[in-house]
């Protein structure tokens, strides 16, 4: 009974102005690693749709002009990063002796969009349940770490808002952690991070088609339709500027994101860490560190800009 009461109290706190994405995630992690999540199946189903709805609502606080500028600038960096991360991920998988499907899923999740990419590519790849679980667990562990340390690193290195937003979008796996990290850093960073990240997420579709062609499968490919609704929200906000309704929807999106991160944190557990194992985690960590450092250097020295 107590874990359920505590869970609901944490949910209520996540909905208040005192909560922030890092605080919500930390609360979720503490609950997940101690008492456990008493609503694990329901949480897993809810998180995906809550995140997508929150991202769409965030579009009501963004200028279409800024979205297009960030998306156009980040597209080429995203393409380069995806090819580099996928190739390096597969190489590291062979070096560390990780099963091919697991290595491919971890590389895809790091290169594109974390859990969303893994969930989309897994069925096309014909991945087994344990391969999916290991890959998702590895990515979620690193997502949690990134959300907690990226804002501090950005502040220590005196990154500008646009620099930090671009770095977050290119170096953090899941949309939830990208947006949460950027929201903590600043409003301008949030616009850049969200737009570039969603442009990065669109590569899920070509990757699925490529995987299907190589594996010669006809599995159903899930299209990330919520990105279209995000753009429509930005169009409406740019057309009808100053609407208090849109301002309220944008605020609701930020609250939804905070709640999403609490639920993601609560979904973690000691069992999650045991599931991953040493080799896949080593592949995931090494790949993530290389991608994060390489993109940071390019952004910090002005090679990649928005």
C-alpha cells in the first residue's frame, strides 16, 4: 500500500511548479531502485503517449521560423552523426562480443532516437524479447545519466543556448531527456534541441526501410506522426502570436514532460541493470561517450552551428 501512496504523491509533486525535469527523474529513479514501481505495466504504456503529447504541446510555444532554421541547420549534422554512430556502434559490438541484433539495436538507439528507434527497428530486425530488453535498458540508463549531467557540463563550459541545444539533440538518446535537459538550460536551448531532435527522429523511417531491405522482411513500420503535429502547433503559434491559449498549452507540455521523466525514472530498477550485462553496457557507454565528446568538440569550436 505504501509504495502506491508514495507513487501518487510523487506524481502530484511532478505536476507542481516546484518540480523540474531533473528533480522528477531523480525522484523516479529513487522510487524505482528502492521500493519499485507499483504500476510498472501501466507506466510503460502511458509514458510513450504522454511524451508524444507533451512534445506536440511544446510546439505551441515555438516560432516556426526558428524551428525551420534549427531543423535546416541540424539536418546535415544529424545525417553525419547517424552514419558515424551506427558504423562505430556495430564495430564496438563486434569488439566487445555483443550479439549482432543487440549491437545493431544499441547502435540504432544511440544514432537516432533511443527507445523509439529500438522499438521501431526491433520487429523489422526480428529481434528477440531479451535482445530488445537489453538494448532498451542500456539506453534508458544512459538517458538518465545524460539528463542529470549535461546541464552542468554545459554551464561549466559556458556553452551558448544554441550550442547546448544542438549538443543535447545530437548526443542524448531519447527525446524526453533531450527536451528535459534543454528545458533546464534555457528557452532558446529548448527550441533548438527539440527541433533538431525531432529531425533526427525522422531518420527512424529510412533506417527501418534499410533494415527491412537487408533482412528481406515485410514488418510493419511505425511512422512518427507526432512530429507532424508538433510542426502544425508551431505553425499555429506563429500565425496567431500572443494567444494565451497557446501559452497555456505550452506550459501544459512542460508539465507533461516533467511527469514523463518521473515515470521513466520509476521504470528503472536494479533488475534493469542486471538485464543489461557487461558487454552491451560497455558497447553502449563507449559509443555514447565518443559521440558526445566528438559532437561537443565540433560545436564548441564552431565547426557545427545553428
